[in-house]
C-alpha cells in the first residue's frame, strides 16, 4: 500500500490519507473529535474550569469574622507581605481553605498547671482555635502534623503540654462539624512577632493558613 493511502474503516478499500469520506462507500472517516469540534472545544473548557476551580480552592480567603475573638493590638489587620506576597490573617478571621474553615479565636500566656511550669525565662503561649470540616467526608485533625507557631525569622517552637489547656486539637471530625481547643508552645517571656501556621498538606490537599498572633 502506498504511504499516502490507507484503508476505509467500513469497506476496507484504499483511500487517500486525510480523506473525510470514502469515495467508494461514503463512510465518514473522521473521529468523534473532528466530527464535533464545537462540542470538543466546550468539553476542554469545562475540564480546564474544573481543574482551575479545584486548584483555586487551595488558596486561603477570609469568609467571615468571629466577633467574640480577642485580637491583640498588633494583629488588627489582615495583610500581605510585600516581599514574599504571602497572605496572612488576623485573630478572629474565619479563613476558608478547600476542606476547612480555620479561626484563631484568642491567645493567652501562662505558666501551666502545678508541676508543669516552664523553665525560668520561658512561658506557655496558648492559641485558641476552631477548625470546621467543610468537606463531605470525615477528616483527621492532628496538632502535631498540622499546627506550628513561628517567629518572624521562621523559627518554630516546640509544642508543649502545660496541663491546663482548654481542649485539644486532635481527632476525627465529621463532615460539617467543628473541633475547638488550644495549641500550646513554650516561648521566651515577652516574645512577639509570632504567627500560627495551619498546614493541612500532610493529611489532605487543602493548603496553608498563616495568622498573625502578636
């Protein structure tokens, strides 16, 4: 067979490559996409929109505010770092990710319960949070894997168990339900410039929220 020829899909006779119809039996030689170019183009656009929407949901955005939250003076505004372009939020902001709503309700400092005091020059730093599962399936929340407190230099502080924290941020959360508790770290006394980083990328694809604390 000539390299410029091929066989008809219906009758099997030789026809020219690229022919739209067989000259012998009249069978259309085009595939579905070539026959329905407009439908194919619409399908591609829909798929790209779905992918774009799914990726876009990973970006955190403020969707509300907890009016009973107690922000500190230095966290009165949500802002964006002009150098890194990293969006940050303030205490009381309700921040939507793909699968979660994240809210830092308030912060406090303390010395823990009896027998659990930090060493001299250190204090416990308590971050009261609410995490809502906005997906349609059960989600696992882990304070060890999903939370950390950092300073302005990106230095993280170890999680602490002071014995007097008000609830823990660990466990399974059903679809549409919430979990509230305190994430606690040990920091130098009077330490400022702290941020809470909630990162769900270890257990899901929801992304990250950064909240200015003090």
